[in-house]
C-alpha cells in the first residue's frame, strides 16, 4: 500500500501540472518520462527516483525544493 508521502507528492505533482496547463502526456514528454509513470506518481503508486525528480522539476520549471513544498 502506498505511503502517505507518496500520495501527498502525487497530489502536489498533479496540482503543479494543472497550474501549468499541462496534460499528463505533455508533462511526461517534457520530463523525459513515460506517461504511465506520471499517472502512477500522481496516484501515489511506487517510489520516485532522483532522476525522475530532476525531469519533473525541469519540465515544470521549478526547483526540487518547490516540488516538495507543503509535503509533510
């Protein structure tokens, strides 16, 4: 069962993606990730690698610290 951190992180990614007006597919292409992986992350499934964080922050135009902002 996914941990609460993964669920909160997934919500944060979904929120940031929506603010940028990106679809999951657009975010995945910009981040160099598979679309299914982005969906998995947003649902809080699985653990995220550092390389995945780098791709997400680059695609969203923010820092890794910003990705984590508000997550306990």
